[in-house]
C-alpha cells in the first residue's frame, strides 16, 4: 500500500458502493494510459470522475482512489493535488473577455503560489499565458477605443466651428480665429479627426487676401 492510501474497510466510508469505485478505477486507468496526469483527457480534473473521491494517487503507475487520513499524504501526492487544483482554475477562465480579470488573476496567483514540483503538474499553463495575453490585448483595445471616442468628440466641436465660418467676408475674422484656436488646442489624435481642416486653412487664406486688398 502506498503512503496516504487507506483501505476502504478501515475508514468511515464502509457504505461506499464498490461498483462505483470499480467503475472509477477502470475509467481512470483507461484515461491515464493515454494521458498520465490528474487532469483528464477532456481537460477537467480527476475529481470529476467520481463523486466519492477526495484524492487520487497515480504515482504507482495506475490510478488508485484514495481516502486519506490527515497527515498521511505523500509530498508528491500533495504536489500533484495542488497542481490539479490550478488546472481547474485555469480551465475555469473560459472564453476571455473584459470580465475575465478576476478569474485570470486568481489562476495566476494560485499558480505562482505553487512549489516548483506542483507547477510541473499544471498541464495547461500555456492556456493561462494565452488568456493573460488575450486579456491584455482586450484592455489595450478598449483603452484605444475610449481615447478615439474622446478625441472624436473634441474634433466634432472644431468641425462645427469651421462649418460656422460660412462664406468668407471681411467680417469673418472672429469666426476664423475661434475655429483656429479651438483646433490648435486639440491633441494630435483629435486634430487628425477634423475632417474639414482644409476648409479652415482656405478660409484663412481668403480672409487674409480680403484684408490686404
């Protein structure tokens, strides 16, 4: 018997239906033959294989359903269990959106808190890294969109002022100056969004000619 394993007859689970336990063993043995990990081939934790388990030991080369007494766990079993818990946390992230920050942060913190041995059992660590990159991209794009919206709002005010210049006459000086001052106060991003800037420069040239004649 491996460290941490307790015979069914010696525990408080004497009423466990042995058929269910045998089904678990056969199922997990088949799964471990193709993917030797506490993570099942479908990406879920080994704990989803049986509602009657609280720990799994595959260190012997085959899965053993373990009912443990406190303090009897082997260091390797503990590390594998901790790794499996983080695997579940990473799988819980799901499709990344702007609302995923909490799940991603929790998974990252859980991973960072593992020992190096436990980290080696996190089979989907690349999924966490991909989720972090995807979230960072979404945050960056959201910030870009917000900056563009604000800049466009500022540019729209200047577009209106330029439109108000109308036909240039010797009395257009104040309207042209208001539009010019407003344009000069814009950020470079907003200036690029002033679609009728050529109208302003043309009005300035025409007003200058009228004033000099």
